[in-house]
């Protein structure tokens, strides 16, 4: 079973690393990070801040967008192009297929993100001659964030067509990023059912703000370890929940 | 000990429901296919062959009824451990080569690691796909892809082969090759369940034939059981004079001179007259044979005898 799982992950990974969207995203981000790191600014402090800021934004943006575009059409095309039949005729549960599809695509995105992260960390090293733990932690949490976005995409894709899935996921992602500031405010100002509904929606939305350690990194703030742990657990649980519901949906699907 | 039935279905029914309509694609199908049997699944376009196969492989859930593969309910993944499946119009990732594809499928089928390489090469060779095993599948012709699909089905050395129109898209030579492969598998005691429109192919290799029409099983038996004697007699005679041949044409159709012999076809009513005529004119009668229906004729007869019962229903509001 484990070998079957890895074989499926490999197929999904091979498919994903061939996708143009991933190549474009990664190349573009690498160029932006490299430019931010090499063009001289007035002083080193400013330069380092700019490198950190641009680097983190680019890694997150490229990672999240790639994972949304790769996974929003994955299942749809597997079914539509009949690629799924020979695989599902094998003695493997459908859930395993879905899991592998997710893991393979995520792996491809992580590969791209690792290239960007390595570039960023190398530039910081060049400028500062040391690497802060926070820089590594901040990068690690973008990985978690992208995993969560991928799982959300997968879940949405069990309901909608690829274009709809990509749009809706990005919309939810945006809402999730506004969550704390905006939705809380909105809930406070409403009463009765409206308040209840807004609270429920904001509880269901992924809290994307929790992952943003960019500002802490740029301004050299410290982040308590307990908080980091909490965010990590939250990411894992939310991701697992999305994948679990996707599996449940996918198992009942007529092929 | 292996189960008695490789495939068993009980009242298997599939109703496709869209918003306004329901369509019964398969209705109350009862099949029992023994281990080691080769069974042809015949039906016109849209008869419900693929739908049945999809239910056997748990791609779709039956609306009613149940099915088992080797006594394991089809809904369980382990029911497919013994299965090699070839889809109708197969598609595979275009960038993979057949060899890479088969390596992946060997792992999916649970072939032990140390046997994978060997199994892949055996399957490629059996399906005659070894000649292009290193080219990307996207660059292969339809018939080549079909062979890759067969190799893919064979790679796990399955006891039960479920093949959905394996000969479609193949040229006559490849079709014969495909038949020879199936024949060899059959001799190795494999169970083969294949859907097809090529009735003469099916007739040659199948132990039994199931005829499905508008979702219903109309007949299930050996080709001998399904075909009947016809009212057609073939006469072969020698030393037939041109006058006699002309007279024969009045009684028979398809009179044809074939070297020293003359062949003629006639019905039961006129066969005695024709024989008498040949005697009188001094010809030598070589043989008179009553013809049997071909499977194709039997198929058409059985299907045409059945009143249309197409099930399209308005959905209850
Ligand atoms: N997903 C679906 N939704 C609605 N109807 C369907 C669906 N799939 C198949 N059908 C209908 O079910 C009937 C049987 O289809 P099926 O594919 O089983 O036929 P078949 O015997 O395999 O035909 P062919 O020889 O053309 O492959 C057809 O009338 C088809 O239109
Ligand atoms: Mg079909």
C-alpha cells in the first residue's frame, strides 16, 4: 500500500512540475528576489528590510497562486481526460489517490518555494553574514500556509469546476486574510442573526493572518514559541480537515 | 482456495438520473462467471456494457443490486487485487513512456519490488508494446496506445481480466495478435471478461457469451447454445456441366465455380431437387452441409425478437 501511495505521489509530482504556470511563477519570483537583493540602496539596513519584505511576499504569493492553479483543476482533468480509470481499477482506496494527488502537487510547489527560499536566505547571508532563526521560521510558516491553501483548493474543487474553484479559493483566501481585522469589527457592529452568521463564517474561514511573520522578520521582533506552536497545530488541523472532507466527497463521486 | 465465481452479480441495476429524466442503463443483471472462463459481453452501442463494467470496478455505485469479484464485494478495494482492467478508449499521462507507466502500475498492483522489472518487460512483450516502450505515450498512435493499455492490464499478472472493447481501433493484423494474446492467457487459466462488437472475434475465443440489450441480459450461454441451425444448405459438387450449372442457378443462390468444384447455397425446400438435378446430369456430389447461424446472426435475431423496452422515465415531481 505504501509503495502504491508513493507511486501515485510520484505521478502527481511529475505532472505538476511540468506545468507552465509553476515555471512562470517560480522564475518571476526568483527574478524579483534577485533584483531586490542585488540593486544597491542607500544603506544596508534598508536593503536588508527590502530583501526580507520582497522575498517573503514573493515566496508566499508564488507558492499560494501555484498551488491554487495546480490543484483547482487536478481532479477535474483526471476525470475529464479519463486518466483516472486505470488507476482507480487498482486495489487502492480512492482516498489514497486523492491524498497522493495533493501531496504530489504540493511537493512540486514546495520545490519551487525552496528555490526561492534558498535564494532569499543566501542574499540575507551575503548582506548580514548570519541567519536569524526567525528568517527560517518565517519561511517555514509560509510552507504551512501554502499547504493549507492547497487543501482548501482541493476541498473547493470537489464542488466546482476549475475556474470557479480557483476564483472561489482565492476569494476565501482573501477573506481569510482580512478575517481578524475586518470581520471581527463587522460582528461587533451587528446583532442577532447577522452577528451569529458573521461569527460562524469567520470561524470557518482559515485564519491566514496568523501565518504572517513577515513584519516580525522585517522589524526584527521576537515571536513567542508557544504562539508558533499554536499556529502550527492550527494549520495542520485545518489542512487535515479540508483533506478529510475532500476524501469523503471524492469517495462518493460517480466516475 | 479460490472462489468459484470470478464475477457474480445479483439484480445489478443502474439508473442515471438527470434533473428531469431518469434513464435505466442496466436493469436487473444477474451474471455468474466461473474462474477460468472466457466470457464475451455483447451489445449494441449504448446497451450498458461499459456501465456494467464501471459498477464491477466501483467507479459508479449501482442503484440496486450487488456484485462480487471472487466473492469480495465490489465496493471494497481488495476486490480488485486480482483484476487487470483495460478501459474503452484508454488515456494515460502523455509525457510518460509505456515502460514508466507500467512501472507505476506494477507498484499500484502490489507487484513485489524485485519482480517489477521482470513483470514490466513480460507485459510489454506479451502486448507487443516492447517496440515503442521508450517513446512518450503522447506520441503513440491509437493502436499502439491500445497495446500499452493491454500491457498495463497485464502487468500485475492478474487472474481476472476485464477488457472493455480491447480490439477497438486495431487494424486486422493487430486484432489477430490481440486475439492470440487472449487465447494464450485463456490457456493459462485466466478469467477473461471482454465487451465487444466484433462478434466473430468473440465467437472464436469465448466459452460463453452474454448478450445485453437496452440494459437487460437477453441471453447467456455457449456460442453453440445461442446459435441455431439455419434453413441454409451448402452443396459442393464436381464434374458439373455448364448446362447443369445453368439449371442449378434456378434452384440455388450463390452458384460459384471454384476450380473443378461448384458451390451452391439453397434452402431446405429445394435442396432435394438440387441434389436430384446434380445426380441426373452425372455430377458428383462432394458434400451437403446444413449451415449454422453465425454469432452475429444469432445476436441480431435475439435482439430483434425482443420488444423495445427502453426505459426513459419522467422524474416524479
Ligand atoms: N453518466 C451518464 N449519465 C447518463 N447516462 C449515461 C451515463 N453514462 C452512460 N449513460 C447512458 O447509459 C447507456 C449505456 O451506456 P454504456 O456506456 O454502458 O453503453 P455501452 O454498451 O458501453 O456502449 P458502447 O458500445 O457504445 O460503448 C447509454 O444510453 C448512455 O447514454
Ligand atoms: Mg462502452
